[in-house]
C-alpha cells in the first residue's frame, strides 16, 4: 500500500551519516556436518561428518519478554554507526546454540587407551553409534559469535515526508567464538566456562525498514565459518577442535537516531 501511494520517492539517498542504531532480536540456525577431534589423556580420536542442530526456546511471552529471561532464547544484538549515508559499521553478538545429534552413526578414527575399557582400541574409519557414553557436545550457553561488521546499504524506497524508508544491505564480518560448552567425553563431564575458542568470518544480507525516523526493523540472513581450535572438555589440557559452517536467519527491532553534540559558547 505504501509503495503504491503517490507520495513515494525511489533512488534518492537517505540522510543517515552520523546516525547510530541499536538492535535486538532472535535467530534460528542450521549447521553443516563437521569433523570433531578430541584430544586428552589416553585418547586421541576424530568423529567425521557429525550432524548438529540448534536449540530454540518454545515461544512463551513470559520468557521472550521477561526482564530476567529474555536472554534464554537464541538472540542477537548489535550497535552500529553510519560512517556515510550508505556505509555502516557495527559490533554485536550472535548467541546461537549448537547441539550434537545423539541418534546418529559416524565414522571414527584414532586411539582410545585401556583406561576406557568400553571403547579401548584403535579405530580406522569404523562406524560407531554416537552414544552419550562416548561423546556429548552442546554449545548451548552458547555458540557465541562476537563480531564487527561492515555493511553497504541501498535505498529501495522512501516516503516523501522523509520519515519512512526501506533499504537492502549486504556486508561481511569477522570476530571471535566465545562458547560455554557442555561436553562429555568417554563418560567424563566437562568443566564449563566462557572462553575464546576460535575465530569466525561471515557474510550477511537483508532488509531494514525505518518508521517515523527512529523505529528500526530488520530481517537478516547470515552465513559463516567458525574455526574452533580450543574447545574446553574434561581435563586440564584436554580439548576438542572443529570447523563449523552455519547459516543463520534472524529478525531484530531497535532504534536509530543522530548523535548531536552541543558546544558551549563562551562569552567575554
């Protein structure tokens, strides 16, 4: 209805240089199968093409809008600044969740020592069931990607009153993976703590709409590759490694406004 209105303008720049914005929203993610290497005292083995899923919270207003519970679901937040009318830079966190699927069979390579009698032996592309007594792995607190992003915006539509407009954007990001993981390896539980486990790169695209100059709504599709080379597991110096490809979709709402600094005038 807005686009069909006579009060629309296409192909003109929106005056956004100097604007700052803040966004909050929620995501869903899918993950490519990954190889996971586990290294510890008396074992060193790899699970190939292990499948995983995300772990969304069932929608409940008391959770999603609760003062102390809104960070339980898979969320995203971002704060940005328009360097020019169409270039923005931002920092933020994508709180995804990653759960290794337990009811699957995977190929396994490596060695498990005699300390673990149920699984002791040499493995050479042996297909094994992924039982909870062998391995469980969840980045559910979570699979956190802290990043800086650069985006290019193209104005798609603007109302002649200058208060409502929509644009498409495309950009890329780079950052750190900071998980808090629940891991069990060969029956031994994990020591969970937030830590820098690796790095990631990503690209994103989506649409953003601005209403009444300040209300910001966006929908985004983001693809990334995370290299985790220091996942803490069960012992001192025991760790896991994996490279994870992922695709994430999320929506956000927020505020955009202009930074205006007032200069005090001195009088003689």
